[in-house]
C-alpha cells in the first residue's frame, strides 16, 4: 500500500524555504534577510492582515519586493495573502464577491 513504506533515516529531509511568519515581528525586508541568513534559498511570503504584515494589500510595491528578492537571491516558493487590512485599529476585509475589489485582488496576487 502506498505511503506505508518506511522512511529511510539515512536520507536527510531537505527543507529549502521558510515562511515569513517566523519573523512576523519584523518588517518584510528584515524577515527575508533573516530567512536568507538561515541558509534558505526560498521564502514563503505571508500577509495575514492583523498578524503578519509582509505584503500589505494595496500598499506593497511589486518592484520593491522583486528587488529585495533579487538582492538576496531568494525565490518565492509560496504566497499566503489575505486581503484583510488593519486601518486605524480596525480590521477591514475586501471580498472577492465584491465586483469593485475582485479585479484588484486578482491583480495584487
């Protein structure tokens, strides 16, 4: 049966990327630099609105993100992006069901 084979303990598990919530207390640039310093060559960029602010919806520059990734020679392996946004202490959520925001959300992602 597939999945029941023993794991070869002599074969190390290869982990090549790290998600930015590991450095949620820091800005995006610092998070990427620290992930890179740990020896990872990939980064999972996370934006969760109120918790991990590494790609704020409608306030991030794709050019700035690309420049930082090029400088650190990091590649993006995944993105977790919430369109929730913290403004003046209130959490605002944009909806894919709202035609006014749908195209902007798709373009942003």
